[in-house]
C-alpha cells in the first residue's frame, strides 16, 4: 500500500487539468504537485545557462543539480522557486513553454524529476498532475484520472488564459498540436492514460464538475483505505 493517498491527473494542455488538480487538492487538503512546473524550471535553467536543446547531457546534468521548490497554493497559484529565486512567472513565458517539451523528452531530465516527484508522494497525500504521473511516476496511485478535450475547446481555453490580442486562436491551436504530438509520441514516458484510469471528457463539463468527480474518487479511496 502507498504510504499516503496518491491522486494522479494526466492529460494534454488545455483540458483544465491544472485548475481541476488545484481545486481538488484544496478541497481534499492534499499537497498539490505541478510536475509540468518542474520541467519548465529545467527549461528555464537551460535557457539561462545558454544551453541549446541538442546539449542533452548538459541539460540532464542541470536537472540533477538545480533546486526546485514548489510552495503551498495561494490564491489558486503554486509558487515555484528555482535555486532559491521566485520563478513563478518566469517559467510561464512562451519561450520556456516551447522549450519545456523537448527538454522533457531527455531521459536524464525525466529520471531526475521523477525521483523528486516520488519523494513528494512519500511525504503526504498528493494531487499530482502532469503527463506520465499515472503511468510512470505513481503507477500504484489509488486515483488515476485522465482528462481529455477536443482540440477546438482546448485551443479556446488556452487562448483565454493568454493575453487577448497577443496571439490568435489558430496560433494557439497550432502550438498545442505540436506540443501534444511531441509529448505523446516520445519514446520515454509518452502521454497516455493508464489502463485502469478514469477517463473524463471535459468538453461538456465545468471545472467545478470535473474537480467534484476527482474529489469523490479520492474520498472513496480514503474510505476503502479505512474499511
Ligand atoms: O503541463 P505543462 O504545460 O506545464 O508542462 C510543460 C511541459 O512539460 C510539457 O510540454 C510536457 C512536459 N511534462 C512532461 O513531460 N511530464 C510531466 N509529468 C509534466 C510535464
């Protein structure tokens, strides 16, 4: 049995995964772990070190060396520190977003971050979200939820999150397609649902409805544990 309850939420960008995971973590009182933020930190560190994505060994070394800290949720945001510096905003730039996908395909980067993510789950109950949490990081999670949404709905959602006027829905859709393609076809820990995942199509549902389903699944897992 896992030392603490593990809730693994995976899916592509624009499914509302992050918002759902945060709401569920708050409702349950579990620690929220945004694993994508950790890949973003490595991408930011690589940019700052002047490394290009071809320098996989150097980026792998960087991933093992940098210190990444995820703080408690405050106002729906998770503060992120990279080597002691607040990187919460810096990891969300389009440049870092674009680089985070190829950086996350580097096996040494995945190995370093997977180990840290497992360590978080040793410390207490978690809601962890990402691309490979239910398949690789926490394969014995009591709750595995895979969120899906149609490409059109995902592009609209992401567009609304970005500054209107700074881009177009078509450009957002193209960037999402490219990142998904790379994240789901890579050899190492590709994005896909676990065989025993609950797959939720989020198109017709509100964030609150999806979060409520996750909370209900976690409550059922808590009861099963204490039965
Ligand atoms: O969820 P996000 O957009 O913040 O993730 C940034 C990138 O990191 C994304 O392109 C895929 C990658 N990622 C991953 O490979 N594995 C995870 N568990 C989380 C994110």
